[in-house]
C-alpha cells in the first residue's frame, strides 16, 4: 500500500517535471534559433560591410568590363600580355590593335594597303568596330606611327577626328587617351624622338581637359631620370616593351580607374567640356540677358560627322610593327 502510494506520488512528480520540461525545451529551441539567426545576421553584416579595399578592387575589375583598347603594335603587346591573364580584369577587355596603326591612317579607306584592326574577320574602321561592340569605355594609344606623318598639331587634329567618328557610332562611350611612351635613349628616328613625344603628350592633356576625356599618364611611369624608356622596359632597343613594362601598364590603369571611380581624377570623364572661368562667365552673361538673341552657330558636335582622308593610302609612318 505504501509502495503504491509512493509510486503514484513519484509518477505524479515525474509528470509535472515532464510537463514543465517541454516548454523549457521549446524555449531553448527558440532561443537557439534566435541566436543562430542573430549570428547569421552578423555574418551577413560582415559580408555587406567587408573591407573597403576589397570592395574597391572589385569595382576596379568591373570598371574595365566592356572596354575597348585600340592602338598600334605597342598596344598589341599589351593585348598579348592580357591574353595570358584572362582570369583577371584584363579578360574583360576587347582589343582593336594593329601594327603600324596611327590616327592618320585610321582615317584612310579600307584597302589592300590599309592597316585597320581586323574585327569579325575583316578590316574595319575602328569606329565601325567600336560601334558594333557598343563599348562602354575606349582607351586609345596612338602617336608612335604618327610622329613622321605630320606635325604634332596635325596629329592632334587627326586624333580628334577619329574620336569624333567613334562618338558618332557610339555616342555614350567614354574616351580615355593613354599618353605616348618614350623611345630608348638615343634611339629615336626622325620626328619620333622623346622631345616631340613630351610635347605631344602635353597637347593630348589639353585636348582631354577641353573635351572631358580621360587621360592616362603612362609615360611618366615608364621613364628613367632622363625621360627615356628604361632598358628593362624595352624589348627591341627602340620602342616596344617588355612584360615588366606591361606590369606597369596594368598597375597604372588600375590606379587610374580608382581615381575615376572616386571622382578624384585630374581628368574627369563627363562627356562634356569642364566648366572653366571663361565659359562660366559666358554662361552667366547669357543667362542674365534673356532678351539677347543667341546666334545660331553651328554646334560643336558638327565634328562628329564621320570623315575619312580619301587620298593617300601609302604607309609613310615609321612602321612600328609588332615584335
């Protein structure tokens, strides 16, 4: 009898304990789930707020996606360099480069003697190829084959016309000019010498600032104390470049992209002329004179008409060819 009573009492306590244990277990599960969710949120927060340096590196990689690089045989060397690094940001770049290519002969008609870059199996004017690609950004490297084809001013005019033709086919594309690089010391030929290259680069800088184009100062990073192409960066004792030089290209381009992304570049790309003191004053005067009639001058975009140089198709440049 006593044993039965004790058994029933013990059983009752067990039921009560069990009855209380179930809610505790549920609460423990809910608490555990909440902790797990909180930990997951913290992890997600860490992912969303990852190292700013890594975020910038990813943005730089993306910056070059859909870009086109066009130029001569030195640009062809960079193309070959990039082809061996397809798993990097360089893999997203399209190249339109050709040996002996210049802004002068870029304006010549396609013929058996022309050197337009081949795209989709045939030579095409670079602006036609860029238009087919609908490039986001166009990086241009010219000059080595132009120095002996005309004056520096004439070469700048040809440069501007090639860009105008590109913009006519691809109006939303950003234009980025890469500075000419130097020759090895004492190895210049005719007008292709480092004094002229420095002058030409200054003219290109002015063009970039006046037109809202980007300008990549590559030359200063590929020159020695004398302003010449160093031996370690020269592959042919002339103007062509080594893998070490193209390492510098890559580093300079990434730093350039960073300044464009951050908005700290000295050459901001906005597709319009930057506001200067002169044109700011002009715009203020125009705005304050509502009754004054504005003459209907031809718009500056008239230069965007596609023009070519019809006559000369001979190769008169220095013939800077690929190695």
